[in-house]
């Protein structure tokens, strides 16, 4: 968190205006890969239970800008609906009010 205070004279020696500026986007912690893995695993379990799928996590990456990329796999082809359903569940499990992030959920591609 950055704190910036500007002191501005307002015409007299005894009168000053203070401007307080707080920028919370300057410093933010990276979401841990373990936290994302836990959320993604739980999301897959929920989707699997609701759709009788066998989705699992193939790969996860998280960078310093909190860009999250999750690749899914299953015995048959991963569908767009699979990715959308897992993404929706992950969105429910990770709190954007605590840490902002971007999320991409995809398949590993055709075999």
C-alpha cells in the first residue's frame, strides 16, 4: 500500500489543506499456487459430482500479476461447458475482494 501526503498552502501561514491518497493497487500479494490448486480441485469435484464427469487438473500456473491459467483433462474430450463450469466454481471459491485475479480455464488440447 502506498501512502502519499501532499501539503498545499491555502493563502495563509496557518491554513493548510492536506490531500491524502491511498493506492492499494501498487502492492498486492500473489495468490499462492497451493490456494489455486485447492480451489481448482474442489471445483472439479463439484462439477464431477453434478455432471458425472471425471475431470482433473492437468496443469496450473499463477504469475505475479495474479493471472491464473488452469488446464483440465479427462478420459474423453474436455468440453467448453466443462471449462465454464469449473471456472464458475473457482470464481465462487476465490475472493476477488481479497485479491484480484484473472482466470483462464482450458483443456490441454486434443490427444
